[in-house]
C-alpha cells in the first residue's frame, strides 16, 4: 500500500472466466484468496468502489486482485501504487479496526485504503492519512472526494513523524516498508493500541501486527510475508542495486556491484532441488526459515528481473557470499519429482547452492514451519541487553529487532 506497491508474495494468476467490472467481482476473488474474510471487511470492500480511486484504469484491471502502479520514476521504478486488495484485506484484518477508532495511516497512495478504513470505523471514528509526496496526497484527496469520503483527513508531511495533532491513535497502519519503527509512532499509539507495518528482516519483509508491552517492547505473533516499496524519507541502509540492464537487487548489506557483475559474467551452472516446495511454501515458509538459519558470512537478497540478464528471470531471492552466488526464481511450481526439480542458477563456487540445499533439507525435517510460527519483537535500543535470545537479533536505529520461529 503506499498505498505502497504492496502485494502478496507473487503467484501465477488464473484468468477469470469473464472480465471483472464490479466490487462484487473483486469480493469473489478475495473470498477465494482469503476464505476466512471477516464480514465487516467484506461489507467495506463492497461499499467502497475501487474505480473511484483509479479513474483512468480500465474496469477489468481495476477489479482484479492486483497491485496497480499510480506513480513511477523516470526509469520505471514504482514509488506508489494501489495495493493488491488481498494484501490490503490481510493487513486490515491484522489491524482489527472497530467502530469509533482513531486511525493513522502512513502513506496515502490512491486513497482507497483510507476509504476502506473509514467504512470500517464509521462516522464515529477518525481516519488521518499522512503522505510525503504532495502530488500523491492531492490525488488521494481528489479520489476520496469523488467517493464521498471527504471526512478522511489527508495531510502532506513526513510519515516518519506521525501526526501528533490527532494523537493518541487506537491503530496505526504503515503502507510502505520500514527498516525500523520510528519512535514517534510508538509515542502516538495508545497503550492498548495496535501498529501494523511492513518491516524488513534479512532479505524479505513481513507485515507485522505489533502490540506494545509494558517494558516498551513491541511484539508481533501475526506476521505475513509481503513486498512493499520503501517508505520515503526514512533513513535506511536498504538499497536497490541494478546489475546489467534490468536485474534489481534489494540488499541490506554493502554490495560491490562491480565484483558481482564480474562474478555473474562468468559461466553459470544450473543445479536442482530434489524437493520443490510449492509457491506458498517457498515464500511463507522456506524463505523465513532460510533467512534465520543462514551462516553469518552469507547474505540473502530479494530480486526482480525485467529481462533475462545472466539467465536470471522473474522474481525471487538470491544468496551471496565471497566468490559464490545463486538465484532461486519463485513461480507457480507444484511439489515436484526428481525428474521435475526446481532449477537453481549459480555462479562461481557452489557454496551458496549447497547451503540452499542443506537448509531446505533441514526445513523439511523440521516439519515445514511457515510464517504462522514467525515471531518478531522490537526492543528499545537503550533497554537492557537481551542476553541469550532465540533466532536472530538485528541492530536498527531505535530498536533491536529480534526474529525467530517457534518450532
């Protein structure tokens, strides 16, 4: 959401039997993707017409369960979009809005998400949306007025600062990915409130539903792997590196692009995984497990390729260490036999490829733990040391981020 370029982990799309032109068509898709969709959310998606927020987009695209870019840079990078509705529904479910709630949204995007929240909190509630891009904010406001949702307060400003004038908030929702949760958001949240935000772990993001503890920590036991654009204005070491003509890597570690280009320019080998998890298992199960069990000298990145540079296509993740790299494309695969195993493209030494194999075997042996076992905690940076803590601990600006799987 930013309404950020937010999507569920990428999956193959099944074309509908007939074009979708209404909110009812979209709701049918949401019920298929999310069988336990809350009735209040169903009513909100029926009431709020997405077409009001994408007036120049053909209806058959508007009412698909897809993210739709609304602003890009000159080189084609999406900086704001109307998010994939199923991802929006997932995050709104995490937010657990109630009638009368006071809600802060960070990132207005098209305004569609704010309109859905207004439908959920009712006229007794309040929705404030802060957007750093003045042009995007103006468009969102125009769209909200077109949808007769003018009660939503759209503010142009730096979302990292929150919006103190309407605090304290029962709920805060960020619609772009962050490296750390700004302290301003924590200060502006009621003690019993909830903060839902896409936060970066090592090589992937999760939409986390944080609840504040008495010790000042924030803990989420409800986490969903996702993909969002980064929040503008927040200082973060996350960098998008372009290799060749159209291979983009999102990295949280210093990446020597010249050395990597040289490595990828050498001959590549194709390896295979004898066991192939399906699409959902790869994104929501194996990827978190891999990130939390990698050797400390190995790094994971997410990637997307606009072409076929170095024989790498589509979207997925890669592993890197000194003199070795491998890439795993995530697509619509099924559980495979040895004759139909998933191909891994690797460069240089086989270290990363062998690590991928070994970690996959360990994940299978552990019983395929998925995102439902993932736990995330933020501890104030000046709090007492954690001592021996499960999982991995990452140092961020204002917090220590602890992530682990309950096995």
